[in-house]
C-alpha cells in the first residue's frame, strides 16, 4: 500500500505515516518504485464468465459489482477471450435473463468476500459519498479518532470504525438500504458483529442530511466520549 492509502485507513495524513515509518526504522520506498500492477482490480474469470455469459448481465451492471469502469471490464473480457456482445444485441428488447432471479448464495458470498478483500488491500477505488463526508466532517470537528473503510469479521466493511470503543458506524442510503435483500443482509451483519463484541450504529441518509451533528452526538453518547 502507498503512504497515502495507509494514512486514509488511520485517518491521518501521509506525513504522519512517513514520520512513523522512520520512527520504526522501516525502509521507505522511492516514489514510483512500487509497481501499480499490484493494485489491479481483481475480476475472477469464472465469476465474470458466469455473470456475462450464463446470466447475460450487461457490462453496465457487472461494473457496479466490481466498482470499476466499463472500459476496464471490456478489456478484462478480451483478456479472458470472452466474446463481447455488441450494442444491437444488448438493445433488442428481449427481457433480461436475470429478471426475477437472484444470485445463488455461493455467488453472493464470493462477491462479498471479494469486495472485502479489495477494500482491505486498497485495490478497490471508491469515492466518499456525500453523507460519509458530512459524518466525517463532524467526527473531525469533535476530535473523535476514527478509521475509514475497515473490514470486520470478513463479512462487512464499516464506513467508520472507532477502535477504542469497537464501534462500527454505517451511513445507509435511503433507497439502497431499504431494499428487502439489503435490509436482510444488514440485519445479519449486525447480529454477527454484536456476537463478536462490536457495537453497531447505522444512520439513514435522511437523518444525516437533516443533521449530521445530531448523528455524531448520538455516537458520542453511545460511546461515552
């Protein structure tokens, strides 16, 4: 990982990480020394073939799963010698083969583990959502030490994590997290996290937009700051 990526995990800047590396007598790489090949987005051949060929999912849907752009996904299809459907074939008006169907439990687990691993390694690039930014600004304003995008129990990635209190914080979008499939997943994750000694706080998008300060005040009360 780069100094910048490590700093993001610990909620500090790159200079702090650089100073800590020197303090621990760890060798510091020269800029550009690390091959970017290590940060390729992992897109397993078997999974992408299953989604694109067997389930006939469009590129625009598959790219959301792997959090990459369409160009990257098409290059990976070419590398795996998977024939790419042209636009006319995709727009014939035939009903999607995935309509009314869902991924198998095994596929969902594979995709979940893959996402957690990519976020842990720093390979997956993502932008903070507007509600994440609002919560982060309030955490900083209250001088609350936090970490971002922390994988827990190999099943989930907390938007924010308070290591001193074992508190996992999630910012849930009103639309996506109200879907029955996602709500069930969230509830299962909450149960597993609590069984493993974590406290879980979830804030809805409308709550954060109404008052991020009130949300962080709840965090302070819950964590006894």
